[in-house]
C-alpha cells in the first residue's frame, strides 16, 4: 500500500525548483531536517535525503535500502507515460542489480574502464571539441550548451566502447533523440539498443582494444545481453552528467571573477573549477534511488517498507553540518556528486568523465581566448529536471577563434 506523505511535501518540479534549487533545499532542511517529504512529477510521493551523513548511511547499507525498483510501494500511482519511468522503472542493468549479481557486473565494468588509455581518450576528446568549435568559429557567437557541451561526451564514449567509426554519427543522433523524450524517442532507443547488440556480437567474433571486448573476455563471464544492457547504461550515464559538468564549469568560469584570469591565460586551473562545480553545482543533483527493505526511522522520519528515497547529492554537498562555511572545502574530494558505496559511479568512470570534461574546457579556452557571456548571468535558465542540473543555454560572443 502506498504511504501517504505529509501535507508539507515539497514538489521537485516547477519554476522555483528549476531556477533556485539550492534555496529550496535549504528551506526543506530548515523545515524537515535531513530527510524531507517530496513530490515527483504527477505528485508521486518520495523522500529526499538531504543530510550528508544520512546519504552516506543509506548508500552504505544495501541490506536496508535496496536498489531494485520493483520494491517500490507507489507503482499504483505511476501512469504508463510518467516522464521519470525511464530512470526509475526496473531495467536488467547492473544499476538495478543487488548483492553478488551487482558486484559481479560492476567489477567487470570497472576493470574494463580502468584499462582505457587516458592519453588516447584525451586526444579523442580534443578532436571532437575542435570539430565542434570549427562549426561555429567563424560566426563570432555560439551557444556553448547545445553547440558544444552537449556534443562532446558521447562520440568519445562511443569510440571507447568500440562503436565503428561509420556508425558513430547515427548512434549519437539516436541517443540525443532518446534524451529529448519527444516524438520518435522510443524508436530511436530501439535502434540504439539494436546497434549495441550487434556491436557486442561483432566484438565476440573479432575483439579489439575497447571496453566491449574487455567485458567479453572478463572472468565474470557476462552474457551478451548483460553487456548490451550495461553498455546502454554506460552511454546514458556518460553523456548527460558529463555534458552538464562541462556546461556548469564553463558557466562558473564565465561568471565568477575568481576564474577571469583563466580565460585570459592566467594560472587558476580548470581542475579547480571542475572540482568546485561538483561541490556547488553538481550535474547529478538528485539520484533515484533506494527502496526501504523494511520499516525504519531515518533522520527523524518514519520510513515504510517500499518507500522511495531520493539521494539528495547536491543538498548533501551543501550540508552545513559538514560544510558550515560555503566554498570552504571545495579543494577536497569528499563530495557526494558520484554517490558513494557499492552503487557509486565506478572510480574509473569518474576519471574518464574528468578527462573528457577537462579536455573540452581547455580546448575551448585555447581556441576562444576572448570568449564572454552574451547575456546577464542572472538571465541564464536551467533545464527542467528533478534529477540533473544543467543549463538550457550558455550564449557567448567572441572575436578571435584560433
């Protein structure tokens, strides 16, 4: 039976959440403490875990907080066309696996990603970035989200997993259509799945120096269907968060005086900006989720069996109990932006995302040394998503393109 939420449940949608989510998290923390009742699209109830320590506790106890979304007690509230269904609905990927099954698949993927040549990866990211800049270099203006940040990660990831060069453009186009969730999105996703399935079969017959071939040869003895599902998840996880990481970092560097010297050749590093964004404007702000295996109390709240807990990664990073002074700890790596525990983003995947993001930003600063924001900073708008935080557009002007 679905658990009713208190009347004060906060919607994780709408203009206030879209533009000022950090303020909303602070209000929820003040009103409810480290665990707050929230409403997802369609007023579907859930809990948002806001506290840093509480998030760590949830992700560190998989025996209490399961990952399999079939445990959810609110499926009777979810319509067939629910916009969050692709992210919360059960899929046979390692993301929803639990226990030994999850460890078997996660370790295989981590090993396969850990063998990626980061120099080659960076060179490929630089090549993709250069090609994107070439397309608008002569115009003197661009949108660094739709014309740049959105376009960098996926072609790099596609090559990394072994997608043939001749098929990369079509695959990337269909993944973008899937993310747009408009007309033809389901057909596009079906084509992506079929291409990946065919690639896995081809790599089994003729392996190469790529992630797919390493997964096929791994001692975990993964089935072709398992590898296909996990590669689809890898592509989705590698695209949106990395693109938003690039975009959010470019925004910081274009709007914060502390980074102005970087744009004109100063020494404040791109790495510092990337780390600060993970603390202050993390691309994955909320992550669904965990499902209570039994009744319990968390953060002063009564959680019922099957309740959905959303990991409030952005809110946890700003928890005043661990960061009483904003911006004071942005130099360390204790952020929860990649989650924590068994289901965290694999360490190798984190490094790959950083290599891609750093290459994209450095190429842009080198090619467009006089780039400036074309609109007031407070006019920038964020894409409407309860889970991710990324700009809808980042319009810029420049006069010199190298």
